[in-house]
């Protein structure tokens, strides 16, 4: 290689190194800017001090690692059994079980459960459960009871934490939800195509049929997603349907809601009674498909994407009356809703990012600032409490409302903080 070639190669290497250094500095500066933005962004203060606090560490709780951020795993569950007892469950470290071949189940996890008396924090019962995935696992029922989901089974539990088998499905459960009155359970399971329930499995009588997102065409798939609506606690199957994919079904004891695309940004919200005869329940404008959730048997909430500004949260009655709405910041993502048993109060929980998330500005773990918690009256939208939950649980489970809506529990700063609130105003009367 001659001297000229050496000089040219040296210049090219120098320029490449300079460009790489500049790119590295740009990434570092961008990362530092994000962190500075997060640090400079004033954290909203709690609007009122807690009435009581219970140390979570004394119950065996430790925050999860950052590796779980953005995975949307359910790693904690905080629920009121009644006005004075909390069920607090959380993942704890443990060894994987290995089968005879030596293979470990990487989805296996150990969950500690404690029943805590409020306000003194006395532990009344404790247990250790072994579960086999990272989906939501605790669902509150009537009378201080709960359902525990694991694989294809729902077990019944109470304040003693003793479990007994309840419902077994022909395949693993993907999704479980209860209606506002907790009279019905909707369950979606993945089952082998054409399979039939075995002895001991949930039975689906031929009369239990509906048209919720049905796939009428013959299927060549090896697996189907089956949706069932069952009576609680008898487990009687009322409705069953083949669905194309796991779906969120907003329903009450009489029927379910669905969204129908209309002109422009408009979406028609339709209520479909199980007995037939659909009725219009409202119209909203949204650039995305609205997410619907029942707040009470006659009241529902729609999370919509506004064409300008941030997303909106709209609360309406089944006869289409607008009760109230709130504008939200475009930097608030992953909204979650928790509703009291009597439907008078609700909690809206969101994760705040450093920027609005879209195709050109994706999300990274460094962009998550805090998890905002807002407690609202269901009838009026009046804000009664504003605070933050910590650590961030992007799948929720770290806030709870008592059955009356007069107590709120939030996992925050190593404590379970409990807030006593005044009685909420009654829900609006039905339109005559």
C-alpha cells in the first residue's frame, strides 16, 4: 500500500470514528434529555394525606425488577374483601419446578397472599400460591369471596385463603372478567378445534348461544378461542361463542356493548341485550376504536382518542345521555379502570411518559415517569383524590376500591396507603 493510500485510509477511519462519536454523543444527550425531562417534570402532589398506612415490606413485599417494564405482566393484586379487609398478593422469588426430563417451566411463578385488617395492618391469613403464567389472576366475587385463575381452572377462595376447585375449562384461560353486579363471569379460553368438554369441564348446552363476534365460516385452524358467559357462583353457562381472537367484552347482567364505525370519526355505541333487540347507547368521536367499560349496570365509560389534543374519557348512560367527560394528556398511556362494587366511584390509572407515543416516537423504559391515580365520583366526575402509585405496574393491580367506594388503597412508596372518602353522590336515575 503506497503512502497516498495510507493517508486516504487514515482520513476515512478518522471521519468514521468522528461520525460514530457524534452519533454516540447524540444518543447519550437524547437519553440525558429524557432523564432530565423526567426529573424536571414536576410530580403532582397527593391531593390529601392518607388516613392510614401499612408497611408493605413487613408483609414480605419487594418491588419487581425493571426487566418487567412494558411486558404488561400482572405481578401484584390489591383488592378489598370487604370494607375492613384487604387481600394483597404479589410475586415473590422462587425456584422453577422441573419435570422428570429436567425442563423448567419458565412461566411458573410464586405468589404470596396475605389478608390484612384495616386500619391496624394485622395479618389474618397468609398463603403461597404457584401459578403458571403472568396474566391477571385474582377476581373479586360476592360476599368476600374471590376467584383465582391458573391455566384452565378457576378456584374459589375467601378470607381464610383456603382454595377449592370451581370451574375447569377445556383449554387455558386467556381472559376473565365480571359484570358490575358480579352476577356473571365472561371467560375466554383457547381450545382444540372441534373439541368437546370432558367430565368435570364447564359444560356448554346447545341452548347457550349468542352472536358476539362469531366466526360462522368453517375453520381450518387447529385451535379456537371460545367465549362463555356464566352465572356466578353456580357456573351455569348462559352464552357461548367462537371468536376470532381474544376480545374485551363490556357487559352487564342484561347484555353487552359494541362499537360500530359510522361517518368520519364517529362511532355508534350499541347495546345488545342477550334476549335480542339492539338499542343505540350513544355516539362518540374518536380516531381509534373506543374502549368501553361498564361503571354500573346502567352507566358506561368510553376511552376515546381525540382528533386534537389528548385522549378523552367520556361517561354516558345506556340511554345515550352524556354525564361528564374529562380531557387527558397525550402523554398518559395504558389507561386502566377500577370500579367500586356499588358503582358510585371509579379509579382511572395511567402511566405517564415523557412524550406522546406514536409510530415516529416509540416507547422505551426510560420514557416512563410515573403512574397517575385519579379517584372520581361516577355520577358527576368530581375528582376526590389525585396521587401516584409506585413502583409502576403497567398492568395495574396496585389500587383498590372498597365495595362502598368510601375507601381507597394504593401501593405507594413501600406502603399500602389507605384513604377514607366521604359518601359518593347517588347514580343518576333511569330516564322514564
